C-alpha cells in the first residue's frame, strides 16, 4: 500500500468527521514518507492545520462550493475532456472493469473516474506503476490544480503534491472566482491521454481515456 496516495485520496474526499479524526495518522504518513518533498510536506501540514482548526460545516460548505459547483475543479477526470458524451460511458465501464480485475471493489456512489477513487486504486500498485499512471493523468489534474489556485483553495496543496509526484509542474494562475462557475462544454486536448501509456502497469494497456473526435 502506497500510504501517501491513500492519504491524498482521503484529503480529496468529501470531508466527514471520520476523516478529520484520522488527521494525526495522515500527518504521520507524510512525515515518514521519503517520496514527498519537504516543501510539499509543509504545504500539506498547513492544509491539515486548516482542517483541524475549522468547524466541519464550514469545511463541507467550502468543499461543495469548490468541487461540486461548475466543472473547472471537478474531481471527475473524464469531465475535463469527455463531458457528457457517449464515449464517457464506455470509458467508465472500462475503468470499472480494470478496478475489478485488480481486486478493487467500489463501495461508493462516486463515478470510477473520481480522482479519490483513482488514487485509491493507484495506492495498491507498485510506486513506479502508480507514478506512471499519474503522469498520464497529469493534464487533467493540472486543470483542477489551476482552478484551485485561482480561488486560493485550501485543497490546492493536495493537487500540487500529486503533480510533483507525477513529475509535472503546476501552471501558475491569476486569482479569480469566475473560473468555478458552471461551463457548458468540456475542454478538449490535442492528443489522446492514456493512463499507463509509457509503461504497462496493469499488463493490458487498456485505453480508457480517449480523444473526443
């Protein structure tokens, strides 16, 4: 189990009392990690302090305003390039099958492309394989990270840490509240994004992220 990815998954999940009670364990996981930079550890520690010193209803309200209103910071990765197209359903099915083949049983109402679920899956892989998948997902995580920067979100250290793990650099953004307003169409990419393209961590090389034609 890659504890760092498991912890980052929890920190991006809708905040509940149980998650806040696990903050000491989460902090320990990062303190003991040799895979997270000291700078990211400091930022994560500051975020954990925010969670510890803010009342739960306020945290939950901020979370919903950040991730559930509009698409700019949506934690559903396919949202950023497939939108509501029919291809999204096929991609969801492929991803769900992939999880099942590797022993991950989804016990949540969230979609398979929900970033915390993806991280839960990656936490069960070898580190090098998990990083390979994160590298492929980096363009989508960058979209989320940039949106969080613009509103100075307390969750920004989580996505920036994920990008650093993937060997990517966050894209600096100007501060604005307009970017979390609802949008009509998903963003498009110039080339396909395939999890596990450079290496084949799951031995099948399933292309469940496809370019929207």
